[in-house]
C-alpha cells in the first residue's frame, strides 16, 4: 500500500476522530463563550466582590496548565466521589479553561470601545445594563472577532490534549492506528493535514463573518 | 412670566481635592437660550454634566420643573431621558446608522413601537437637514453632520431642555456654520437650551442670557447687550476682549 492508499484506508477512523475533536471544540468554545462574557463584564463593570471573584477565576485558569486542570477533573475529582465520563470531563475542562481566555479577549474589546459611547447611552436615559446590552456588547463583538478566532483555533488544536484522558479524538485515533501498523509518520502527517484544513476553513468562515458585520465607513 | 424649567442651587463639585464648582445658582425659563462662557477649565462642562448627573454632585440641588432631581430616590434614567445632551465629540453610537442612533432611545428607553419611533426619528433628522442621510453610519458622515445627528438624537426624546457642551469645538471651521444654524433655528422655535460655547457671535445674537463662569463660580450674568457692552467685572472684560481679538484675527 502506497501512502495515498494507506491514507484512504484509515480515513473512516480519522473522520470519526475528527468529528469527536470538532464536537469537543464546539462544546468547549460555547461554554467558554457563555461564561466568558459575564466574566469579562465582571472584570470591567463589577463591584469589588464581583471583580475579585471573576479575576480569581481568570487568573487561576490562565495560571495553570490545561492538562493539570483536566487531570484534576478526570483523575482527581473521583476521589471525592465526582466522576465524569472522559468526553464530558474534556468538554468541561476545556470549556472552563477557554472561558478564562475568552473573558480576557472580551475585556480587552470592551475597553477598546470609546468611553463616550457609555456616557452617551446614559445621557439618553439608558440604564447601565441597557447601555451594555445595546451599545457596548454589539461593538465589543465586532472588535473581538480577530482574537476570538485565535482562541477558537488554539482550542481546536488544544483539544488533542483530551487524548490524555482517554477521549477518542483525532490524535488518540491516530495513536491507535499507528500502534497496529507502525506507520506512525504517515498517520500523523495525515492528521496534521486534517487539522490544517479544518483551521483554514474556520479562519475563512470567521473572516467572512467579520467582513459582513463590519461597521460601514470604519 | 415663563415657567422655570431648570433651577440650580448652591451646586458644588470637586474632583479629589480640586474644587471645580463652588456654589453655582441659576435658573432657566421655558424657551430660553442660556449661554455659558468662560475660560477653559472654569467648570463649564462639569456644570452641564452635573445637571443631568453624568457627574455626581457633592452638594446643592437641581430642580427640573417642580421635581428635585438630586434627591437620592429619583430614577435618574427617567430624568436623563427628558434632558438632551449634545457632546463636544458627538459620541454617536458607531455601530448604528443615523436613523438607529436617533430612534434607539425612543425604542429602548421610552419603549415606543418601532414604526412610530422611525417616524419621529426621520422627522427629527429632516429637522436638522439630514433627511437624505438616514442610512449613513457615523463614520460615513462629516463632523458637522455627525453633530447634527446627535442634536436630532437629543430632540427625538422631546426633552424639556437640551444641554450643549461646546458643540462646535471639535469641528473644522467650515463645518461650524451648519451646526450653529441648526441651533439658531431651535432657539427660534423655542427649544429650551443651555449652551457652553466659545462662539461669541452665537452668544451675542442668540442668547437670551449669558453666564460668565470663572474658577467654578458665576462672575456675572445678564443679557448679551450688557455682558458684551459693559461687563461689570474686570475678568469678564479681559476674557471677552481676548476672545474678540482672536475672532478679529480669524476674520483677517
């Protein structure tokens, strides 16, 4: 079997692994998004308590390796009676981790919105919450797309770390195949190519979204 | 006797140890155009921001018609919705076109239906001469046009009065005229306004009453005829002669 025949023969398994990787990434990025927005708002607009709590969260998750976080979730928590299946543990771990990073990107984007926008919103009688909802967040989302794209791509690639807690994602499937036929070099060449293609597609999608919601004249 | 729209009593404001406003009192009647002049850093802009409490005041009272709006239990958002504010730097919402800039307050603060809000917004944009630009975004408008949209944004809320904070100071000289023209028309229509400005021509011809502020206090107050022709205070005379001299040089 030459390289291409070999690549073709393992493609069903790799496709399965790729789907798991994508699923893991999609769920984790969503958790990160849902938690990251309130965390960033807490860091920018929160009172002392909220600010401190959100800061502790962000610093704790950014200050420790994601692998450690996954191990705590998967191998650590069972010792106090909390057990997750591998995939769930990976989604939670990567999601909580991504929330911290996304919160920082959102915070930066919120702070990049000019102060006058909030003042003007308040001057026409909007409450702070309405001003955030209708004026600040819509501008924040536009500003954050480039760095958020980066986070999405990093997360997709980092999702391979779930291999360490027995999730059958792309890299883990590759290891299995390679252990059967020892064509490690070729297997991982194909896998690298798959990641590359997915990243390119994601990049293009996000780039086109960025272009579509761009503010005219800016 | 016209109704009093705004009354400011013994207003004090400090930033840290710096006292910016040191006990200011004045009244604005319905339909009046009150112009506030004075050197930079004299507290003019702070005074405006204290009136609708974008800046918290330290001491004193502000009444909007019969309501003391400096009381602690007042819903300040509701009050601000009835006081227009026009900023030096326009502060239009950058992600919204002219129409949405003007109607967002109607829809989100006053909860007016989209259809009705749109009608009002288009009317106000026409009033400032921008009926043909309703779909333009701020970045697609000149400074003068942006400032006129922001005046329309204030007008749309049918405010009891509008505060103008140096509305032409950020504009290129050739764009000042179009904004002043809009403001002159509003004054004629009887819109109650407080205008902080360095445009002495506007002050002279449009103001019913001029307040000269220096070091956080009102040094003198009176109709333009009095203030410009025979100022009571040396500081006023000096300030006016300096500024008129500048205008003279501009004219050359």
